[in-house]
C-alpha cells in the first residue's frame, strides 16, 4: 500500500461477504473429488475476516450480488466511502472498472 501511495494511488478493499448457504448448496451438487467436505467449508468461512481501514486501506467497499446479474457496491458501515478523488460511480452506480490486462498492448483485445 505504501508503494501505491508513493505513486498517488489509493488502496481500496472490495469485500465480498461469503454466502454460506449458497456455498453449501453448490457444494452439495458436486460429485466425487470435486465435493469439499463441509468441515473444510466451515473452516474457511471461520478464517475469513472483513478488511477495514485499520488494515491500511483508504476505503472498504462491500460487494453483493444484486439479484439481477450484477453487483451492488456500497461503503462498509463505519468504514466510510472512497476517499476524495477516488472511485466515482459508473453505470448503475457501480464504481468504474479501469483494470486492463497488462500482458496485452494498448488497443488489442
């Protein structure tokens, strides 16, 4: 994060809260070696921790499925939103996506 800030960037955490019921349902549909023991799922859920600004992030945003095939992005309660000059709302209120594949040249797909 210090390197990002030294270049004028901000550090924003995007938290995707786990969907325990959905994960268990999808896992139950798996067969054979693809199925994860439920104890393993619960152990993983137990280790997950929501990031916070005290971890050094400038903002923490929560991302949830919106039920229409997209995502709803909003500040985590008590963590504040993006810093000034940070993310601006894009189409449908979502932050814009600026990520590009660094292995591709400008203008190529």
